[in-house]
C-alpha cells in the first residue's frame, strides 16, 4: 500500500494557475512533488507565481489565452514541445458575468461559456496524446474539471451563463469519463463553494464572516481543501473514481 496517496514525480498542467483557486491547486501539487505547469493570460502574474511556488518544488509558467480554441491549441502545442506525457490536467480557468435578465448581453453569455465550457473540451482534446502517453492500467492519467456550487444549485446572482456553463461542465465531465475510462484516463469534476479568488473576494473580515455563516462547516475553503482533493483524484487511491462531481463546499449544497 506504499504510495497509495502519493503524486510525487507526476506532471500536471493547471489552467488559471496564476491566482485564486488555480494557484491554490498548484501550490499543493508543487509541494507534493508534482512538476506543475500553470497557464494564464497575464505573463507577469504567472511568472511571479511560478517563481514563488518553485521555492518548494517545480512550477513552470506557460502563458496563453484559453478564451478561444486557437489559444488553447497553442497552449497544448507549447506543452507538448516540453513534455511527452501529462499525468494530470486541471481545467480551472474561468470567468463570471452577471447582469439583470432584461439587459443580459450576448457578449456576456459567450465570454463565460467559451472559457468555462468550450475551452475545457477543446484543451482536453488537444492534450489527449500526452494524457494517453501517461495512462496505464497501473497508473491512470487524470482530468479534473473545476466546476462550481453554482452548477449544483441556483444562487442569488443573475449569472445565467455561469450557472449554465458550470452545470454543463459537470455533465460533460461524465461524458468524457465514459469515453476515456477504457484508456485508463479518469475525468472528474469538483464543485467548489466559497474559496478566496477574484470571483469570491475576501478582502474584508465581515465578508469572510458572512460567507462562513452560510457554510455548515462555518469556514471558507483553503488551499489544502481544493489542492488536496485534486491530488487525491490524481493518486492511485482514486483510480476507480471517474465521472464524479465532488461537492467541495462545506455542506452548502445540502
């Protein structure tokens, strides 16, 4: 049973890894001995994050724009030029738009669906050769899609495209899981609740207290919560889990 929960020596790519939840995931993976590539549009932020996280392991910045299919394919090509295999793909990059129903724009719809859903499918497709190269009956490759509690239940904000895209992402993960299971590639989704990020600012104590009071566990999420769950899904212990949507929200969806 030695190494059942270990991910040491694996290679991962985390989109949206320069900040927020993506940074949290990368932080934990790097500390666990995973060679971790982080993808994002802002090169300066990405490089700074990679430099900081590299203090505890290996973190490499891979700038790229995932808001369109061509950008995703360019990221996949850049990764393939550096690495022959990919043990773990974390599709985390995302955005949000909210507006009243009567003034909700097509642009607001498309920018969310394109990044939160469409880009996930086509980046995963483009990285299949590297995922397949890493996958075996003894050691699976893993795709982890970061969804949202907003894809499990309707929240108070009018973020229609976000809710729809995250719910669709959860369902799409099951479809990909079914298709790739025989190739020793697992696909799972995580539905986070409140975690510090650009979409969930926690710069004021009263905001943290308000959010914590909405959570049965009475706190917001930490890097260990999200990063640990991702690492688990990439470990041997989770090789028989695929097509799951894992709520990671302290009981909010109950």
